C-alpha cells in the first residue's frame, strides 16, 4: 500500500511556485471605499468583507466575499484562483448570488507584467507586486487593489481603488 501512495505522490506535481505571489492575500479582510461615476451610474459607497485561504493541497486559492454597493443587497460569492503554467496565466472562476454563471461573466484571466498582476474579465483589477514578486503589502499592513470598468466605447475607465485592512480574528 505504501508503494502505491509513493507512486501517486510522484505523479501529482506540486503546486506551481507562481501561486506564492498570492500568499499576502491570505486572511480576513475589510474595505470601505467609494466608486467613481461610471457606465453603472453615480459613484456609491462600497463595503467588502472577504476571507481568503488555500484549498487543501495548495493548488487553488479560495476567496469568499460579501460586497455592498450603496443601498443594494449584498453580493455574496466565492472565487477560485489558480495558475495555468502552460499559458503562464492566473485565472479566477467565480460564482455569486448576482446571477447565473456564464463563461464571459464569471471568469478572469491575467498575468504578471513588470511589478503588477492584472486580471481582466467583466471588469479589470490590478495589484502591485513587491520586490519578491508577491502582492504588495502597504506599510500599514493593508493591501490595495485598483479596478476599472469599460465605458460606452469599450475603453477602460477607473472605477475604484480598495484598500483592504486585515480583520482581527
């Protein structure tokens, strides 16, 4: 029996080292910000509560969230982050109470360019990376993520910048 387990362990590759870039995201986070006026309408207050952890095995990062835009009901969901070594891209697939799943509407893909990790899907968002290539943690322990939406002409327009602070356990 031990020989079979050893053989299986040698067949399954370890998680891709690129996933280490995401380690600073681990934990429970909160953000309160303001969106800008966009194609969606006037800017509104937005609050986020998130928890981010590794799925056992370390191949997928799991992110649960509850986001409230203005007076709207909370958008709640779950994101699965992974890395495709062949394509050299990060991917996110997500599910939420915001509507049914669609290939175009529930996926993000992106990669590292310079000192930024940018993911594009229904919106575009971006993290800065530190000197080790991991998501940058600000001096106060917060993490910043910038967001864009497409306008009527299909051009990316700044939507919001979130500064997430770690929640106390």
